[in-house]
C-alpha cells in the first residue's frame, strides 16, 4: 500500500493562543483555520480541546486527536479501506478515509497534499572529495533561512507494542530497526525514510504522542532553527545531537501541545534490501553524540581554568 507518510497531525489543545505562537516561532506558516504548514504543505492542525468536530481523545493527558496519512492515489485508499473493513468501522467521505488503530489512535488517510519542493540541500567541502561549494560560496550566514520543509515522523506511547506494530504491518509498514522490548521504527511503502512512525511500550495511562518532527535542509539548519528557538525563550529538552538509528540530526523542545517537538535533518534512506538492526535502548544506542546549548561565547582570551 503506497502510504507516503504523515500529512498532518491534529491536536485538541487547552491553550490555542500559546500553541499558535509556538508553531509560528518554530517556523511553520499560519495557513489559517488552525493549520500551520511546512514548505511542502504538511502541517500541524490545532483546535480547542472541546471542539466537537475532533475525534474523541485517548482518555489520557495526550492532546493528539488524529494522525492524517498521505497516500499516493485513490487506488491506495481503496486497498486500505478493503483491508480495514475486515475488522473495524471505517468511514469515507470527501476523499478522506477514517478509522482507529488497535490502540485507539484516530487515523485519517487521503491522497497526499504534499507539494513538490525544489530546494538545495546543505553542502559540505572535505579534503579528498570534489568541492560541493565552489570558491566564494559561503556555507553559513547569520540571517540564512532555516524553515521546516516536511513533516518527518511521529512517536507514539502505546500499551501493547506488538499488537500496535501488527496493525501497521497490515498496511505495508516495515520495521527498519528495533529497540529490544521498547518498540520498532516503521517505514511505509511510499517513502525510503528510515521511519515515519516509532512506537514505545509504556503503561496505558501514558498512551499518546511523545514527539513529532519536521525535516530541515541539513544539520546547520537544525542548529540555526534551534538556536533561534531558544533565543525566543523556548526550553530545549534534548540536543542538539545525532541519532544512531536513522542517523538524523536532532534537537527536541518542550511545547504547549502536550508533547515534545523536534527539528531533524539528514535521515537515512532504506529500501527492501535493508536488514533491520536490534539493540537495547539506552544513551549509547539512541545518539552518536550530544551537544548542549550555551550562551554565545567568543575567544577573547584563555578560559579561566586554562593551564599555563
């Protein structure tokens, strides 16, 4: 089934004003109607928590109310509908298919709204390789743009990870890597991205979303966007750094949406010939390295503890 990945995440929030400002400061465009878009049209949608148009909540503190998946064509919608009608209620109206997964997460499927984008990736010059930036082409400037390009992935807390994984494999998702006893990284058939969904085994009262993230144009954009976010007063949670599984650069922040929000860049791509890895989850397997933000500093002399 040619599922591309998440088109949108829909939240029912208790402070729409704070969430709106957060998403704008994060770098998404206010498209109106509570929709905040990346450059390719993928989005976060916010509604008031008591909005009756929203699917029911998960019965926990999570504010996520629906995950909207983009698919390649109506034939894929037909195949998803046929598969899911075997054991659950499915609705289809105005080109959108809706149901709930086996953990109770509300899902929607639609022909993807993603717009093609044609933007350069970050370039690197290294000894022994042909230059990617020619003479006088500057690699970084203080005012260079660092804007989210595309909704990358979402991470769920689930009480039964084996059952949850089984549901998504019915829809053509495959496991690219796995943390033992914790959960799988899952890639749908319509993308080569290492994962668009990761699930973590937790007690039932924690069920919900741990974080979501948008792809940036490279690690420099992650660093710039994150630095600008910190300077606007938002609290860094984890990062910046680089993951091992997926290899993506990351920087996570606290948010008023009841979950963490990440910037990421440079994720591994995999096809059907890839063999999934497995390891215990821990600091040594979740990150290759980790930095910590500090106030800007300039070398005006030896540091106070320098040995002479």
